[in-house]
């Protein structure tokens, strides 16, 4: 009998767990370890700060989903990985053995990448990248409405989650207009990308045209190929340009780095702690360790003046998890291995501006590469439908 441990309870980890449970015999153990008992649909956090949604609206407990599928769940923090002993240490103190390990933890936000980048009170920004940060940002949002001033939204060098910055800026514009203070709160967007809609991919279909048109329509000027030197209490300072952007409300997407337990294992992760894998999602240096989702190293396929990471959507992470699970099962003697690099995976992403939308479907076949401009409020409802559909997939075990 074999034991597979999956660390991480979001898109990649849940998809992998459900896939493995179907592929492995009942006598084998599939175990998920996660520090959180809750799945959060992170793309909808853009609406939490303004109070349009609550974390409870975009989350659900993962334990019942896993246990109903026959997957063991342990709510604990991963502390250490011991590849040679094939064990992991957890906090509170616990040690688990594995035959195969799948790391699907995502990563950690590198808030130290730029001085002042940390969310308040440690730094000078707000964040929408976790439910608690998005809730905390409500205080700053209310302060902005009461005493309006300039806003800076964007991303720093090596960031990859550009979609969240785009959507937050566009939705913030709508919210400020509804509050009647948009004229007193000019928004500036800053990004290391060479153009809007680059997304670390060189653009996806006509994403550049659609996003540039949305920003022009909503009167949000953008500074591309921007390197942020530091964030101050009421300003964002750009390197090289000697430009200081006044800001009373700043949200900047930081880069990802691998989790500390990965960074502590020699040759498991790269300099940023991201795990290099082959086309089967197996670690290049540890054959019994697999990885999927944002935890893996994905090198940009296009060169840029300033370093840009690659956008990895939740649907791509889930697909990686399923492929990794298939190959873990094959290693254990159940089924055939599947070779499918990240560039060959299908995904979709809905970008909502509050008054417009962009639907992006991506895949290795040309007919899957489709970008649609969705006018009016339908873009917003397309985003909500995508949220509800993906959450239903996981909760019903159909992911």
C-alpha cells in the first residue's frame, strides 16, 4: 500500500487529491495537508475591499469535500521536507511518511522586494491578495472616500498576478464614480510590462487592445516598463525616471517566492524557491517529489526590458494538479503517464472592469485560443458565473 501526501488545499492541491483518489486503489492513502481549512476564490477578492462581497461569499470548507471523496485531511503548517527520509514535518509537531509528495502550496508574497511594499501598518500599501488583507483595506478605502486623493495601482518587478491589478484598478474607478469622488481621486497604473495586457506572455490574443481601450475609456493613465524604487506613506517613487507619484491609496502586486520549507531543501527550488519540474511535473532533482500550480518554476517565453513573471490562472493550476496526479498514479503502477508541459494546458480567465469584460480562453489547439470583448455589465456577471462554476466543480468533486 502506498501513501501520497499533497501539501496545499487550493486549485492544484484539491484537483490533484480528487484525481488521485479516483486513480489509486482503496488501500492506498491520499492525504492533504493545508494550513487553511477553507478554499478561497481569490479572483473575487477584488470586490471585498469595497464591501461588495464578503469572504464567506467566495469560500467554502474543504474538509467535507475531501473526506466525502475518501481523502484524509490534516490542517497543519508544513515545517520541513526530508526528501531522503521521505517524510515531512508539520506544526504542531507531527511527522508523516510518504511514497510520493506533491507540493501544491502556491508561494509566499515577497513583500520585501521593494522598501515600503508591505501592507499597512508594516508598510505603506493595501493588499487584496488575501481575505484578511482585503478586509483590512476597507479602513483605508473608507478614509479615501472621506478625504479623496490620488491612487496608484499596479505591480512591481517579477510580479505575475497582473490580472488582479488590472481588475482592481478598473473596479476601483467604478466604485469611486458611484461615490461621486472620482474627480478628486485620479488613478495611475504602473507595471513593469512593456504594454498593458502583456501578462508575462507577450499578450494573449487581443488582450493588449482590449485592456488599453478599457483604461482609456475609464481615464486611467498607465506607466509601463516602470520599476518601483520604494513606496512612501503618500507616494510611489519610480527608479530611473526620478518620478514621484503622489498616492493616498496604493495597491501593488508583489512577486511570488517559494515557501520556506522548499527554499530550505538543497536543489529543490531555484533562487526564488520555485520548483523546476519536467513535463510530468516531477522535480528535476528529487524523483519522488512532484509540484504543480504557482509552486513550480515557469520561465517566461518572451523577453522584456524589465523582468516580468508569467500569469498562472487557477484553471491552469488545477490542470497541472490533475496531470501531476495522473503521473504519480502511473509511478505507483496505476495507469499510463501523461506528458503535458504548462504551455500545453488549457485555461480560461475572465477580467472584469465593472462596466466591461474580457474573456480569455487559452490552450494548445488554435480553436481554444479565444479572446472576447464583453460589453456592459455582462462582463461582471461572466466573472461571477465563472466563480460560482469553479467553486461548484470543486465542491461536487468534478474538478
